[in-house]
């Protein structure tokens, strides 16, 4: 199969969908790999490094899409890329369809076969979402700490305080991969951390493994409102696999929060778990509503592209190889790859996406 790896065009997105080791593996399996010139530079990978392992460098995204039977990316296609996508072409990337009706409609109209990293389930986990959730969870605390600085519009607090001065209170909504990594970072900096989740077994586990400055709480609308009133930093870390994130914090709740408190909504790429969330970019990452500073960058891991690219491709490489070897029709019937099938040949093949927009769902195996 001819596999194309285009340069990412989302604002301040420096990751790339394949690293040289992944290209070498794909070429060794008999595939042809096309990489757009300069596509890896943001992650510190040169064209020469790709060529040394057998990649063919092409001049433009149009060349990549025009020649490739399968596209491997990082982020969802943007409007400028819609017209390049061909009927029957396989796309393997993050899509987060439930957050965008425009993207969903465009991919349905394209006739392409869209396999989404974020919904692939293997051994009851989401292995292609995990590495970027780890990065985003850790980054959420870093950027939250900076946003709390007065010149950024925050309360002017140091997360860990100093002897004789209060430390900051960090409230984390969700105890999954993002929330766990955020809690580790915040606790390590000395903050007072409260984690909320609805899964009692998960809370018991977290209570056992987290340090003493992390408190676990069962999540409910009342508990969320009580905790965010005390929070200096709120991190939205909620995921419903393949579906829109639930709204846990309402606009009216903001009036009870501290002036200069910070919200970092990691769930923004799934629509956000804060009602006032709207996607921002690394170039213009924050906005203020009711005195609360919001950080809602939709591609947070793009700020650390070296770490993120290698972390992502460590996970995606074997699945990209399997998908390329099987093709879309066989993959739609595979017990694992079929869970990543969100749009196939003009049909919506993921229940969460169908439910988000009230459109017809069809089982992947019934389409191809």
C-alpha cells in the first residue's frame, strides 16, 4: 500500500504522524511511504533521516494525498485538506468527530474510510489516546501554574506555596489518564489536590497510589460546585469514549469561583466539560469570563512536539502497519480496528458520533 504522511497544518502543530523507525517498519513490510518535505522539522526530524530509512519525500500535501491510498496524520483534517481527500482513501489520525459536525459531514461526503486513534479499544483500554493524554495531563499543570501568575491574569499564586503561606488548591475533574498525570504533577509541586470521579473502584485505586496531598472525592453536580468554589486551578479531564464530553461546570457556576482562578479544559477537543469552553490556540491560548481565566488549547501536546511525536508513534505504529496490511474492508471486521472505524464510505460507523448529531449509525462490518 502507498502510505502518505503529510505535514500538519493546524495552528502551532509541530507533530508528525510517523517517525523514521515507523517508516522503516512500514517499508520493511512492503509498503511505500511518502513524507511531505519538511513535515518532521517541528519535531526535530530531518528529511534526510526519513530518506535514510526508505521514505520518498514529496513536495506538497497535494502530492501526498494525490498518490497515497492511506494517510497517517496526527490531527483531524482541516477545511483546506477536505478537497484533497479521495473516495476510498483510508485516513488514520485523531478525529474527535463528536466535537465537530462540520468535520463529520465533510468526511461523510468524502467517501473516505476514517479510522480514529481516540476510539481504538484494545484490552479494555484506549492505547492510542493514552500517550497524548499523559502529555496533556502533565502539561495542564504546567500551563495552569503559569496562568496563575498575576501578569497572565491569574490570582498570583505559586502552586506549592512556601513555608508559612498557603499552597494552591487544584481540582481535577476526572480520574483517568489525564487526571492521574495531572494529579501527579500538581502533587509533586506541593499543591492541595482534589480529584473527582464517578467510578468508586477508580477512586479506591487512586487513593492507594497517590501521595497524601491528593484527596479523592465522588463526583456529583453538588460536589463539583463545592470544589470549584475553593479552587485556584480547575483541570477538566473527562472523557466519554468517542462521544461529546459531558458538561460538568455551568456558566452560572463561574460566578462562585475565585477572581483570577484558572480553568484548563483538556476535554476541549471533545467539546469541553466546561460550558464556557471554546477552542483556543497556542498563539492565543486564554480568555476571561466572569473573572475566571480559561486555557482551552485543543492541541496541547503540539507544544512539545518532540516528546509527543515519539510518544504517539510508539503506540500508533503497530496499528498503522496492521491497518495498511489488512485494508479498510478487512479492518472493518477486525475486533480491534473496527472500534476505530468512525466513518466508512459515507456511513457513520461509531455510535457515539451518531448519537452526538442524531444521524444514522451503521455497524462497520455491514458497510464494507
